[in-house]
């Protein structure tokens, strides 16, 4: 969810893969389903309107985690992570 200015070249990294979008407009949501196939940290990288690159480290996930994850970019570019994950191991 982007609550700030439009972001560009957005990339979301998770263990063993990544996905992204060319841009995410103010007020827009980007939904993507992915399967956690390893253990490690999440991260988000994007460019702001001036071309400055921002990187935010997220929580660690483990193989088999499932559920939902809300990543919010606020009006000042700060990123918050709200994971609601379980692991049926």
C-alpha cells in the first residue's frame, strides 16, 4: 500500500525470489501471491520522485510460512511491515 507520492522501480525481495512493479501511484495497492520457499529476511527497494533509492528491511520469514503481509509506505517514505503469518510445520 502506498500512502505517499508515486514510487518507481519497486522491488520486493524474499527468500529465493523477488517481484516488483514499474510504479505504484499514491493511494494504490499492489497485490501479489508468493510462496515462501526458504528462510531469510524480506526487503523492499524503490525510487522516489527525485530518483533517490530507498531500501527497507522487513521481518524474517521461514520455509512454509503462510498468511498475509501488509507493507505500507507512508507519506514520508517510511515503510512498515504488518505480517500475519503462521507455519503449519
